[in-house]
C-alpha cells in the first residue's frame, strides 16, 4: 500500500455503514484522518460499529443529522448506493466538499496496476474471467474487487507493484472518482439502466465514462466494436483504443470460423466457452484481449475459459430436480440482462421474474418472451410483467406474492425436461436487500424441492 498524506489530519464523513463504508472508514483512520461514520439505519449486528468505536471513530446511527456536514469537513466518502438527493450529500455538494466513493480511495493507495471493467451488462463475468486468466500471474498476485462484492479498499491495502487488481465498477461507484486511472479500461456495453438514480441515459453514460477520463496514451481502452456509440466514446479518449467484436474480423479480438482471435492470433474455439449465450462470447473476447495486453499466455487464457462455468447469480446452473433444470440469474436486475439470459436457451423455458418497480414498462422484453412457455411473476412489477406476457401471448401466466411461492409454482407446473430460469429483469429491493440475497433465497428454495 502507498503511504499517502491526502487524508492525514483531514475531517472525513463516511456516509453508509455497509461493507464498503466500514472498510473505507478503517482505511481512512489508518491514513490519519479524523473519521465520522453515519448511517440512517441501525444494523442488527453491531460488531462493525464496536470495532470502529474501539478505534475512537465516532459513529452516528438511525438518522442523518445535517450538522455532520459543515465548512470544516474536508471530504465525504459515500456508499455508492446512496442517492445524490440525500440531504447530507446535497449539502456537501453545495459547500464544494468532494464526494468520493471507496474505489477512489483504493486507487490512491494501491501499488498495483488496475484493470477496470464497467458496462450495463457483462461486467461481473468479464471481471471474473480476467481474474481467472491472470490467476497464474508470474509478476505477482491477482485480485478481483469492487462491485463484485469485495471492497476495493481491503484489496488495495495488500498490494505491491507486481500485483494487479481487476475491478468491477458500477456507474454509482464511478460518479465518486476524481483521480482514478486504470491501466486497462473495459466498457462492455452501455444501455439504458438505473434511470431512477441517474435521471437520464446521458447522465448514466457520463457516469460510466468517468472510468476513462484520467487515462493517457500509456493506457489501454477496450470497447465493444459492435455498438455504434463506442466510436464516439473512443474519440474522447487519450488511451490506446482496441475493439472486440463478434462480427468484425478487423477488430482486435473477434470470432471467425468458430474460433476466437486476439491481436491477430487464434486463442481458442468458441466451443471452449462453457457458459450459454452469445453475450458470453463478448465477455470472453473482452477478457481475453485484456489478459493478452497484460502479457498472459494464450494457453492459460484458453485454460481459464475452459474451466469457467459461470458466476454465482449470473445464469448459474443450480442443478437437476427430478428432470427439471434450474438456473439462477438473480443478477439480471434490468430487462436487457434477462433478454440476454433467454437468448442462451434453445427451448422454451419457465421464467420466474419480478421485483422492484422503477417506473418503467416491459415492452422491450416482449420479443424475448418467445422463448417462454410459462411466466411465474412476483413482486412489485408482476402486473406490468403480466401485461408484457399477455401482449406476447405467453401460454400461461401465474402471479404469486413471494419468490418461494414462485419456485414452488414453477416446479408444480413443469414437466420432465423443462428449464426453469430465475431472471427477474428487476432490482431486488422490494423484498430483498440485494440481488445476492435474492439469489441465495432462490437456491435455498430449489434445494428444498430436492427434499420433498
């Protein structure tokens, strides 16, 4: 870890006591800052609170007192999920107090090179693939961190100059960076998402592009060459730009005659990819290109792809229950992710979907419902999803209240040979604190079917 003086003696408010806030507070304390932590809720488990208090870090819980933000405050470090409409955040901005996220702290103390991955979809799989490809890293250790569930600050503290961090980055995290500069940046795609947070697609896109603002000619930017707007993004970059494409064999990574080529060399066959869906070909192309730029061998890249069977909660095969195949795609928190999941299956499926109502309709999901023979819907959006299913004339549509009911109903309606896919097309926050918890509940419900 770099020993920096950026926060020494500074007054810093950490807003949000989730995993990222807790570890950010510990790092700031270690860097000599005067830290206060605030969370509007009181956690059931107070272990982390007591740890912070034992370090003489002041913790304020159960409310957001406005007087925590004042002219003598030097920085705010915000949990990425907290809205910029939060009263404390708005006051900090009004007072020109920098509002950072934990990935900015991690960058400032990291001695390791950083490969940063963002996009509307595919970033978790791409991040994991790169981490697996570079696991046998002759230079040093390879870490994965960020939006993938591992706080960046905990990893950055461990790094040396020979290490590399592969960091998944959400738009929420990237809004809070100022000096963050990845050696290799990847944008898998940009679609319309999180408009309830950002307000517009343009604001969402601008947040994503914070990833590349500090890059120079010594850095690399990897873009999806199959999306037209990526050319415009490339024109704003100071880095060396490379493209991946499923269709264009002039790209830096592409598919031709059933093989994957990277930087002009064949790396592997498409059949080496063990996870379903054409979107996973894109993820492998992007990851392979990053790994080759980092210097990894073709053989180890191919081996990593052959051994990769998916990320938990992302079209994750759960198992066979009396001849029914169950897949957990809880990470599909938007429509596009569910559309891509459905593309990975050749036969009609039973789809479980539903979740938080962000105000949008589901018209864009309708063409993909051709792959669905039964819709089992729950959560705040079940009525809206029912309309989409009716427009597409899905054979059977069932509404229930809970995910457990959805699993049991899907199983009861299924036949031997059926695929039951849980791909919500919605965020989890109407009934669950995160998509991870939601996915774990689904897995548990399926496991209980095996015990019946």
